C-alpha cells in the first residue's frame, strides 16, 4: 500500500554546490522510490521537486538536511507543489 501521494518543492541553502549534492539527492530519491528533479541555482542554493508516497517524501525531506559528505546545510524551505514530476528522478540544468 503506497498511501497518499505528495509533491513538494525544496530549496536547500548552505554549502550545497560543489559537493555532489545533486548526485547524492538523485541517489537518495531513487532509493526511496521518488520521482522529480534537482538543480543548482545561481544564488548557490539547490532546488528539488520531490514526488511520491507521503512517507517517502517526508523521509527525503529529513535527508536533505544531511546531504553528502562536504555539504553544510543551513536551511531547507519546503512548499507543497502542484508541478507534474517526471517518471524518474533527474538532475537538470
């Protein structure tokens, strides 16, 4: 039983570029069975659209605070999203 589906847009701030944060995010999302995308922003932050089962999305939100080795996350902003997620999880430009 998958439960309720949910989609969120996450904006992650701190030392999150140049530390393979996008690659790590994709790996964690795939492991949790999530779909969506992740991208670097010009201001040094990372944005992700995360969609899937509510429990898996909640787990991913918690993981975003950790990130890969070398990341130092100072803030994660979450907002519910109505965006359509792709059928997989992608790193986008």
